[in-house]
C-alpha cells in the first residue's frame, strides 16, 4: 500500500513537473513508473535548456531577448529541478521505510 501511494504521488508530481495544465499528462493511458520518471526528467531538461538559451540570448544581445524573460526561464528551470529533487527524496524515503519494515 505504501509503495502504491509513493508511485501515485510521484506520478502526480511528475505530471506537474512536466507541464501544469497539460491535458495529455493527466489523461494519458496507464504507463509504468519508469516512463513517468523519464518523461518528467525530459521535461526538466527541456526547461533547463530553454533557460540556458534565454540567458545566452540576453547575454549576446539578441533582438527580443530581455532580462525579464531570462530570469523567468531561469526561475522555471529552478522550480522544475527542485520539484524533481523533492519527488526523488519522497520516493527514496518510501523505499527506505519499506525496507525497514519487519515481517
């Protein structure tokens, strides 16, 4: 039961990390935990890449690149990373709890 709760919590958090309000993330057919983690990590990686591109564009003086856009992209990447780390910590904690149970 604890494992199912951890998987469900991780799945919900992974969907939130990939894209809040994304209908396909919440109505997708059942998939395994590895697919959820992989999708979440790809979303975080894409967010970090867009933040890097926005920062590089601002530093290079590209037309349309503003400090505000770079800061917002950087903050989004930071929030996505922090959410990923928090989910990982919860999954590890659930795993450790299960391993410490005495049967």
